[in-house]
């Protein structure tokens, strides 16, 4: 089948690529695909690659990198794959994301202890701390009830970032959200409520009972995190302190009621003989020499960072640029590092019903995964890519090959006789009724960056989805991520591979290079069925 210009009319003026971009590659691809040999050769090569995996990588992971696509369900992965291809002037379906190239894939069950459909806090506690928890809580067990400060003490749980730090590794956090948002906070904080960003957001009762806000905990709980990058400046400064970038924006001003300047506190905790750098813009970040940076704090927005499609290249770095700088700094430690990277605004785009924003966020995270892969080796670096939860996001409608991922289905509804976009949401702000009927999308710019795809149920914010999410893995012990797992299993695998935390019985003593060596037991366990390990 050949796609004509009319099939691509839905790209819109500001969306890429055009019919002329895609048409010729699709015609050439279609000719190859008519030959059965094309598919047989492809399958045989895939089979050869799969057979090579019989030789397991049982090395000890010197480094562990975890990429977390917030809200990146399987439908988002598929749509992002198509978008990536179409941005490179191909039909898209045959494209490979960087995570698609990982040899091991599993499914993760995302429910919280008190929620069938989870939130990002309880899930972060699972995949970072190794225990499932209640929704809305971070770094605490399920014995802690949301917003109840007095249920926190004694129920704190530590994360793999802490385990790596205790083992002498360097550690880093990179996110496109606030650095004290749900995902990163579970790596260092213990809070009964994910929304306690600063003391300004905490109830008086919680403050009187001694609970600390998450920004405060970021600076005090683990004082020697080598790299912290993302947004969240306003939570670090006293109430009404003018922001360095948005001087006239009241919403960008400092929020802290305790009068603390957490940036100064961060600096004061660093040894005088070490080189610590605080930056708030892309120019200063890229000007740094990573070889002369021991500690880096980069806060590029008052709140969350801008969407990739809206990003100001002068002031805000991309996720890929932050990841590159983080790895260059962390790589200097001969004992290795743990790095948490969050593509956090995939989730926000979906909540707003803005699929184009969400999918471009996912493509940028894919770029960062490729950047990390180019800077590390599968011989000594375990890389895990996963999501905390999914969304009620879908695309369908019998669209033809190469159809714009943001385009129309090729038919109109056989009920209301109106066209519809391939992308739809189960619920959310895109629900619109015009004249008592579903809005006619051909009358609006559905290719716009901020177009809100139609939804079945009206909600101000679209909700998470409850289905399993994918886990992609490569590097040492990546084969231990296979099948269907509880989400809290993931950090136990990462710790096992890196010989950190409590799960070190299989490791020999540290080698002369400072990295642990695999003992005979490790090699034996790697060949056993996983079920026999537990």
C-alpha cells in the first residue's frame, strides 16, 4: 500500500514530517516488504542475536543507570517509537527506540498497597526502595498513612541510591520535574505526603510533630549526593525571595517559611577541598569542566522544567545534556556510580491531554538513553528502563502505515459521522461537546503542540492507567529481569548485580581496582531458575 499526500494531510503546518518526507521512504520500504526473503532474513538475524544471549553476562555491575519514564505505558512506548521514526522522515512503525534494542524485557505490576491504579510516589518507593507502599507516600513502608506525620517514624525505608552511596559509589539524580517531586524524592526522602515540597505546603500539625519537608530532606538526609539536576528552585529559598530568572513572576518566588536558603546549606556541607558548583541555566552548565566538578546542583526552573517542545535553549538544558554531564562527573569514581534519570513530564503531558507534548518528552528520554549507552559499556554497566505506571492513553482507528501519529483515522465514525484522531484518552480534559454533539476535530488544529486529544469522560486531569508496564534491561545480570514481576523486585535486581545493599553474599571481596568481583556462587546462581533463588 502506498500512502498518498491526502493520507498525510493531517500533519498540520507545525508538525513534522510532511507527506513528501514520508512518501518516498514508505514506497521503498513497501517494495522490500513484498519479498518474503526480507522478513525471513530479518527473523534469522534476530534469532542469531537471541542465541547469543545464552552466554549470560554475570559480571558485577560497576555502574547502574535507571531511566524512569513517568507515565510511560506500553502504548506510549509504541507511539513514541512511531514519532521518533517520523521525525527522521520514515514511516515510523519499523523504527527502533534505544530501549527496543535492550536484550531483556519484563513486565512490572504497578499497584500500590492501597491502590489498584497507582500514583508516582508509592511506585517510586517500590522500584527504588524495594518495598510496596501506599499511594502518595515516599520512602516509607505501607505502615505510613498519607498526610499523617505521626505514622512516619520507624517506618522509613532506604533506597538503592543510599545503598550505592554506602558502598562508596558516586550517585546522581537527574529529572525534568522538580528535584523534590515524587520520583526523585523516594531516593532520599521519607515523607508521609509527596506534596510536602517545602514547609509552605505542610500542615501545622505535621510541622509541630517534627516532620521535615522534602526539599529540606534532599539537603540533609544524604549530604554527599554528587549530582542533582532538574527544576524546583523556589522550594530552596525563603518566602517571597525573587527568582533569578523570572523576577516579575510571583509564582516563581521562594516558598520557604523557615527562612532557610537551602542552596547555601548545600554549599556549606561540602568539604572545602572539593569543587562544588550550583548552576541555574544551560550556559553555565555546559561551561563546566566535569573533571573539576566534585558536586553539582543544577536547578533550572522554579518548578518543573519546561516541556521539550517549549524549552528555551539559552536557559534550560535538555535531558540528554544533563545526563551527559552527570555521567562525566560520576564516572570519575573508580568504584562506579548509580544514576537515576527521570523523564518526568511524559506524565504531565498525558494528564493535560496533550499527547504531542508527552510523546516528544518520551523521544527526548530515548535520546538520553542513547547518550548514556554511548558513554558506558554493557560489560560493567547495568541499565534499566521502565515506567512507574501507565495512562489511559491509546491510539488506533485502523490507521494506514506511516499515518502521522498525531493524525486522523482514515474513516469517520459510523455513529456520529465525524472524523476522529488516532490518539484518544479514556478520560481527561479533551472531552468536548459542541451543539450537543462530539466536537468535529477537522475544525480545529489537532496537530498543535498543546492540542488536547478527545476523551470519553470529562475530567480536568486525565488519570493514570492500571496495566503492567515494561522493564527493559541490558548489562550485568540483566537476565534477572524477565517475565512478570512485582515492581518492588526491580531494585533488588539492581543491587544484586552491583553487589550493594544487603544482598551481597554472592560477591567476593573487593578487587584491587576497588570494584567487587563475582564469586563462584554468583556464577552458579546465574544459571539457576530464578524461582530457586527465593
